[in-house]
C-alpha cells in the first residue's frame, strides 16, 4: 500500500464530468518495418509478459472512507488484461482525420477508478497499413517523466531484442482494512495544520513579486491577466484532437541561428499558430496570450514520494507580434525572465501546498466551480497549457513493433480549453493538440498551420547567416 501525495491526488479531486484528467498518446506503429511480426494476440501477450516490469500498471486507487485522507494505491486482485488492451477496427476509410476523431472520442470518456488507471486501444485497418495504439493514463498515475519511464519498459531500442523472461514473483499487497485507513487518517489529520506555515511563505513570496514589479524588474507573466479568447470558458466533456509531425533539425537550426532554446522556438511556433487562428476568426486580442508551461522538478525537489513532480511557470506567447523573428526574440526574453522568477518560487512550492489539501473541500470546490461555470466569471488565469516533453532520440520498438510516430495529448481545464503537448521522437518533433470540442471544434486548423509557421522562422534563420 502506498498513499498518493497531495499533488497526485489533486488530479482525482479536480476531475468532474466534463474535466477529464487523463493523458493520452497516439503511437503509430509500422508492422512492415524490421521488428517482431505483428498480430493483436502476440502484441497483447507481449504486453502481459512485460507487466511485471511495470508494477504500477496493476495498481488501482482505494479511497479512504469519508475521504478523510488522500487515497492509497493497492494491487488490483481482479486485474484483467482484457479490460486494459482492446482491439478497435478502424472506420473505412481511416486516414489522418478519422484517426484524430477516434483519439478524440477515446479522450472524451472518463476512466473507471475501480481498475488500474490505464488503457490501450489497438487500431487496425489504417489506410497506410500501419497500426495505431491509443494509450490512456490518468494523470494521478503518470507525469511526463514517469510516463516516459513507464513506456521505456514496454519498448526496445533495437529490433529483435532478446526476450528476457519476466517472473511476477512479488505477492500482491493485502487490501488495507477500513479501520486501518481510518486510523491512519486520524493520525495524519493534525499534520494538515502545516498549511498555516505555508501562508506566511506565500504572502512573502507575493510581496516580493510585487516589489520587483514596482522596481520595474521583469518576471514571468502574471496569472489572471490573460486576455479572454473563445476557448477560455467552462469546458464540456467532448474532446477534439489534431496532430502533426515536424523536423526536429529545423527547430534546432532556428534555435542555433537566433541563440535561443528549443523551448523558445516551440512556444513561438504555438504563438504563431494561435495568432493565425484567432486572426482568421476575428478574435485576436491586442495583448499576448499567456501559456502555463509545466516544469519537471524530478531532479530538484526534496520530495521523494509520489509520481507527479512538477511545477509551472507562465509565459507570454507573443501572439500580439506579427513579425516571427521579433516574436521569437520576445518569447525568448520572456522565458528567461519567467525562469528566473520561477527559480525564486522553488521546486517544492506546488507539492508543499497540495500536501495539505483537505480531500472533501477540494472535491466540493472543484464540483462547484464546474457546475457554476465560474471560469467564465473571473479574469482568465492563463489561456492554454503548452508542454514540451523530451522523448527518445533513437528508434523505438513498442512491444516489438517499430514506432513511426508518437503524439501526446494532455488534459484540458475549465477556463483553458486547449492544451498543446510537444514530444521529440527520433529526429521528429511531434505536436499534439487537444481542445474542448464545444469551444474549438476546428482544432485541426492549428495543426495544419504548424509547418508554415516553422518555415517562416527557418527562412528567416537562413537569411540571417
């Protein structure tokens, strides 16, 4: 038995009927490439064989009675692989658009909390003869780093890798008795008073930020100052998805030419795409859009327990700047300032606060916020989430089959109905766009605009030589 940290549990508390807090990934596999022969039965058998390497995939959530404390992870005594991996026959025809629609449908349904919080949908019958795997994990169970590590246990870096037999020798933990969960909750309850120690720390931090602004010192973009756009409203349950692959070398060439970082280029591309989209819809604000950018703190936090080790900074995307090079320079400068101020906050701030979150208060507040559509009645915190996750620099073979592309999709939130996740993959940079379908049904327009925005920056980079 292992207790969820406050941050891990918060992804359960924040979930409502319309705000699904799972993450998805679309893997496109090439059965014709060198690697293991493909059939669904052998594919599923290989997954089952490797599960002992990833014991967290056989754990489910057990809630504490009356929600008096954070839930615990327990081994699922009724684990059923057939529930977690399913064969899906692709619609005919099934090209790019149809596959994106299928990912959106799968992303639109919540997960069963009575089972381990993951599923895979294997899609056969794509027009090009390839096979797609749509993976779905709850954010309480993975973040960017732990999700990547989990996937690596299911992958090889060369075809025909030696199959090492795995033995599921670890006995399942007995389910904790109800009295034990209640007793531990009672013992831990006084520790929630630790939240009082966070208050002066937070007030002091905010006062320091205000003082720096009065001294005209730059910092990260300020939450609650973002302009409102059509996708900054309360979200519905349906998701719209789009994806595109780009050349990582082109991104690196732009980075080198202008002396910036890859993440600066990624955010500039996202800013350029959104500027084009909002301008066409007649909704382009005069102020820059603000993105919430997750930052992994796995290497810097003092917290050793838990899965999600992440912080966040707020960055302007330069959507108010027409010239792509000027936008890139502005985004790079804003990111430097944001990173400096983020470092002052510290790697542990979000985890420290969430540690003391009372489960029932958190759940009730989340449901009230959703039901009352409060996201539409206060200033916009941030416009969207943009996450850039480092991926494998070499070819991968997922359960023995060559990976051709890997597109990630994060959750969307009330008030920020669009998330862009970018993953580097063997020389490509794969963009995944997911949005509330009620607010942005034409999210594919964003994906279609990515190559042109990159080409504009690449042309400017080569002209600057």
